[in-house]
C-alpha cells in the first residue's frame, strides 16, 4: 500500500512537470492583451502545486521538511532571502517585487521538484525526448510563419515570426536551450528514427535561429556548439580524438575551416545575415546603441544603490531617473522594461548582494556538473550530461544581450534543463557507487493534527494562487476588449462607454497594470473633451477630473513616466490650473528631453510673456532638434535599417526609404521651427539684432520658405531704419523676383511695408524709398497700375532720384 501511494505521488509529479514544460512552450492565445500571459499563469499555478505537494509529501514522510542535499540548493535559498530583503527595502514597489519574486520562485520550484522526484536516468531520458518533440513542433510552426502559413489570425500581415512564444527573441532564446538536447538524444539513443528526428530538429533549430536575425541567440548557439565539441573531446563522444594527435589536430583544423567556410558562405549569400554580423560590435547605431544607453542607465542605478540595488522587478519603474537625457534619440522606448543584459539588470535591481548569490548558484552548478563528468565512469551518462551543461552555458551567454531570464517561455525551459542536469548528477548514484550521496531520512508517515493543519494551509494558499491567476487572465481579457474599442473608434460615445466598463473591470480585478489606467484615463479625457465641446461643462469637468485621477494612479506606481506628466499638464491647462500645468511640463522635460516637451513649455511661457523661460526651452529645443535631424540622416544612410528589410521585398525597402526621407524632412522642419521660436523670443525681448541673426539661419536652411523672409522684414521694419529695409528688399527683389515664390512673397510684403509708412511721414527721402519698394512689389505681382501710381508719388517727393526714374521708365 505504501509503495502504491509513493508511486502515485511520484508519477503525478513527474507527469505534471511534463505538462508544465509542454504547455508553457506550446500554448498561447490571442484573446488576451498579453498573448503569452497564459504561460505565466500555467507556470505559477503548476509550479506552486508541485512545490506544495513536495513540501506536504516530505513532511508527511519524515515529520520535517528537508531540502535536497545538492550544492545548488543553498544559493537558491539565499537568492530567495535576497528577494525578500529587496521587497522589504523597496515598499513603494512592493507589488512588482512580489510579482518578479513569484516568477523566480516558480523556476526554483521546478528545479527542486526535479531533483526530488526525477531520481533515475530513465526519467531524464523521457524528459529529453519530450523536449525534442516540443522543439520540433515549435520549429515547424516557426517555419510555417516564415512562409506566411499560419492558423492563428494575428491581425497583421505578414504573420509575425514568433512561433508559439509571442516574440522572435523569446523564440531564439528557447532554441538556444533546446538545440543541445537534440545532440544528447543523437549521441545516446540506439533508435534510428529518434536519431534522425533529433538530427532534423537540430538543423531546424539552427535555421530558425539564423532566420530570426537574433544576434544574441546566434552568439549563444555558436558558443554552445564550440563548448560542446570541447567537452565531447575531453569527456564525451569525441574522446577517441585524444588518443591520436594527428586525428585530433586534423579534426580541429577541419572543424575550424568548415566553420569559417559556412560563415563566409552565409555572409556572402545572405545580405541580411551580413548586415546582422556587421552590427554585432557597432555602438553608433541600431540596437547596440540602444543597449549602450540602457546599460549606462543600469550602471547609474547600481552606483546609486550598490549593495541591495533598486529593488527586484522594479527596473521599468526606476530606470527613467537614471537613463541618459538623450536616450529616446537612440530608439529607446520611453517605457523601457529591461536592460537587455540580464546580469546588468540583476546588478541594477539586486545590487552586489544579489548578483553575488546568482554567481554562487552558477558556480556551484558548474562545479557539481564538472565533478560528475570527471568522476563518473559511464560514457553514456557523460553524453547525456554534456548537452544539458552546454545548454545552460549557452543560455547564460545569450543573456549577455537579452532578457530571456525574465520571459516565461525561454526562462522556464532553461531552468527545467538546469534542474534536469542537476537531477542527472544525483541520479547516477545507482550506477556509480563511488559518488557519495547522503542517506534518506527514515519514513515516519503518521498523520498528526499538526500535519493536517499544515496540509489545509497549503491547500488554501494554493487555491489563492489559482484565484489570483484567474483574476489576472480576466483582467487582461478586459484590458484587450477596452483597448480594441479605444484604438478603433476613440470619438464614439457608445464605444467610449463600453471601453470604460471593460477597463474599469480590468483595474478592479488587477489594480497594478499601468496600461489599464492609461487607457481608462484616455477614455475619460476623450469623454470630457467631447462634453466640453457639446456645452456640457459640468459633465466635461467631471470626466477630466476622472482622467486626472487615473494618471495620478500611474504616477504613484511609476513616478518617472514622462508621458503621464505631459498628459497631466495638458489636463491642468484645460482645468485652468496653470501653475500645476507648468510644474508637470517641467517635470516631464527633466525626465524626457524631447521636442514635444520643450514645445509645450515654449508655448506656455510665451502665452504668459515669460520670455526668459521660453528662450531657454527654445534653445534646448534647437539642440534636441539638431540631434534628431542628424540621427534622421544617419538612419536614412544606414545599411542596418534597410538590411532589416532585405528578407521581405524591394517594395518594402522603397516604402521605408520614403518613410525615412519623410522622417528626415520632419526633423529638419522641427529644427528650423525651433530656430524661429528663438528668433521670435529674442524679438519679444527687444533684442532685434539677435532675432535677425536667428531668422537668417532659418532662411539659410530653408531658402524657399516665404514666411521666414517676411519675418526678417518685419524685424527690420521694427528698427524704423528705412536703409535696412531698402537693402533687404533689394536683395529679395534681385534674388526672388523671377522665382516660383515671387508672387506670394511680394504680395504679402506690401502690407508689411505699408505698416512702416507712419514712421517715415516726416522724411520725404525715406518715404520715397518706401514707396519705391511698394511700387516694385506691385510690379512683380503684375499690378502695373498701382506700381506706376506709387512710383509717380515717390518721384514727386524726390525728383532727382535716378532709381525712381529708371523704374518708371521700365513700367
């Protein structure tokens, strides 16, 4: 009876582990806003179930909860302690601490459960075959997506290349973990069909990684293959090469030549592959520039809190305070979630204390596995362990440029393989008696009242987890329903009401999602604006205050979110609270030094005649716009962005070339507008010389813009010096009288010149010069009657003026 009970528990746990792995890898849906949210729910629910079963089973059998006697267990426990300390010292972000901690607890629960229940080599073999078939399915689905064959309606064309992982980078990270498992089966099984299948799957893994263009996955894949060969020569299937030096050196040379040849062929035949390789070490453009900015911010975060870091899971919330001021001009999102280097993120969030314990975990694992490889006698066990070992190492290398330790899909697979690797070391005890293992505790399986209470508590806690996961899924579903309505028909009253209902439900079920508050705030803002336009002032003001309440909720959770401060500033303007609007605009500009923020403040300060503050932001806007213009030029000339499109079509390249050209023209116009703003402010302050200098720069950058030339003339007219006006008019007459802009320019010049007439009434010579300019303007636009009439009037004032006489002769 006892054996039946033990066997049933063990089978249930092992089957559940298999279901967990398979479901997290393969299952996804498009019914929620986050299409891979179900992976997180499955992971949390099943991992916690297994963990509680293990605890209960252990206590029932031994009266005490005992951790496995394996070197990796103590660092895992200490990492969990660090997570708890981090949560305690960052109370403002406690929820995000707990969310990230629960994710890693799930990973660690998988490891510990595998160690406790996967006790035989046969069990490890079954899991490896399971991983093989799951990987084959994901690769085949990814290849179907490459050829635009997809049974899922994504709503975009072409279908995204993400397989079942929601993102091609997550897919690449999973393949880095899974590819070596194919080699484990290839070199250990005697089944020909399995060997062929594992070889095919391994080839498909390599193809999918290369097609993804994911450089971190390529590097991780290449590194683990090299490491596999080295370990196989020393311990595994290639050990025979050590017996003959010639054979060893010949194999080494052939392998190197073959690798170089494959790289060269891929480089020469695939422009896309060549482009990706060319940008691996490039830091002046592409995603490497983005990473440089992210790592700079992460380094500043560590410098500010070197021991405990900023708090587990808080990178997205704390990073904006530390990012470089020009980060957004490198293509970095204003809402950056991760550092794109897992170890930098651990440094930033957990400080030296946290990263030290993660290092301890990996070092303990490496030593434990190497101890097995050195001491175990069975070549078969070594051939199983080497691929598991290199899979872990490849994933660590891959995460030097990615955040796949944070994403459920690839991270779950990595920690599962990690646990299998440790379990395999533990399982060889039956075949390798020289490897010492501590004795099991003696069973004392008696059911006491204390145990019953403990089991009830575990069941209650587990069902709380299930309830929470269900609410999370519901909340995300309502979020998607609300977002669909907001994005498609933002001005329809009925749609806005429906969106409000869905988003309110989403927040009620899960009050920590920034997106729900942001979208609901937009709904209230739109409703309030519509009400004010319709004359419903009371209802409009009420809805604007509701929008303000939603944005303030976001600020509580993410105080460094610049876009929200901008939105709050605009709301305060509508509500008439100008001081608070200015404060929010300034706050946003400190966090995010971009064009829109400076433009908001320029307009705000100009309306209130605070020209000094306006000038500062206009000058900063000029610098920002100049950098953006230069970045647009680099983007236009960059091989990286066009290389991204080579695998699509020439038509896509053409379309994007037009888009990049438009982007450059937009940024150039922003730069010119910022210079005009500076000119206007200087003129407002009475510094006409400086105003003239700035508008001259704008004219030089955009010679065909009529408005700039008219602005220049208006400044010269304000000096009341007819000589300045006459000289500039003569220049315009000579340069543009026969150009395409002549009619517009001189037609609008006439009222400007007439506005100066009062200043020259008492000076015949000055008045004659002004009348001559006006009459020439009439002549250019084709009104010879007025031109002759005003010319005659000018000659009466100064009969001896040869220029006037010559002009009248030519009419």
